[in-house]
C-alpha cells in the first residue's frame, strides 16, 4: 500500500510513506529470519541460512537492475515491486502448521542479548556498515580514482555477484567449523580486502577480482551471525535476538555512509576502503579474542 501511494502522493507525503514502508519491510526481515532459523536443524543451519542469504542477495541485485532497464520515470519498477510483495504473501498464507510458535517470555532482556552472543549480534552492525558504505560510494570512489564511469559502476555488480555466489559455501563451512572462528575469518577477509583495494588501482581486472572476493566473503559475517543466533537461542529469545540483529544492521547502515563520505572527501584514494577495513579489522580482532576465550574456558 505504501508503494502504491508513493506515485500519486505529494512530495511531502513521501517521507511518512517511506518511513511506513521501511518499518513494514523491517518486520518482514525480523519475522522471516526468525522463522527460517527456528525451523532449520542445527546440522544444516548454515546451509539453510546460506540459501536464504543468496536469495536475499539476488533480490538486492535484481531491484537496481529493474530500475536500470526501465528507468526511474517508468511505472514498471513500481508494479514489479508490488507484485513481488504480493507473490511473497502467497506461501506465507499457505504455510499453516509450518509457522513456528513463540511461547513464554524471553529469558534475557533485549539489550542483554548483545552480551550473551556478542560476536553473532555485532556481525550485523559490521555488515550493515560495510555494505551500505560500499553500495553508496564504491562507484564514486572508482570515478574519483580514474576509472571510467562504466567500470566504476561494475564495482557494485562485482560485489553483488561475490555476495550471491559465496553465501552457500560459507554456510556449509559454518556447519562444520567453529562458528565464532568462521565469523572472525570472514571479518579478517573483510579487513584485508578493503585494505588491499587501493593497491589494485590501475589494473581494472585486479580491482574487480578484489571486490568480487572481498564482497562475497566479507558478507559471510551476516550469514554466520544468523547461523550462530539460531544455534544459541530458541523460541522467544531467538525472536528477540533477531530483532536486535536487524536493529544493529540498520544502525550500521546509518553510520556507514556518514563515515565513508567523510573518509572519501578527506583522502580520495585510501579513505573509503580503509574506513571499511578499520571497522572489519576491529570486529575480526574481537571475534578472534572471543573464540580464544571460549576455547580456553573449555
């Protein structure tokens, strides 16, 4: 309804409508991720979350492609978006007994969940920061560093392709390895890829390769974080943890472009990628310490 009202609404109405639209989509995020996590079995939870993250990445890739093909002035992208939401409602309506039940109250306070599983919950903050900064400024970073407009635009495509192709393999690894260690390694790759990106400038295929691998493997913090939440919590606690996860993801998305924009203006070559690298590096260090502490405690 919010999407349908955007076109005929006066300009000032776009802001409340956009707020309502985002709130509704956020509920879809929280409830769907809880649903998938609650019904997945522990031995293949990583695979299931990898499939989910792959489909999510496909949606992120198709949306801008539809706008690019038909143009922002066309009504076709709006019709496709509304149709997608209505289509998604069909399996939900028919789900019946597959809907997980939430009984009782959470055993942890909402913010306390951050202390119970910090590596898993903070993964959303880091991914939100890195993803929003990359998708907002990566093409601009390319053009400011002598890449053609077409090549710079393809940087976002390469990151999206990496994200699309690596999530299921990451999920399979998460099912077989220590999940906190897997998060730490994905964070380390996020740090290394962003830090090395300026050094690849001047060779287009090398920049594309770094962005492809970096974009795909660093996104594993999101898949791995969701997988660890499902292994750590259940019932009402899992529902609350998913809510916190999405809230931190949104916080990262708010902070990322603000920090990235300042970094890009201050230091055009190194500022943007190194700001992202710093964020991933801090998370990787924390996750490694958390993993080592857990191993020593055993």
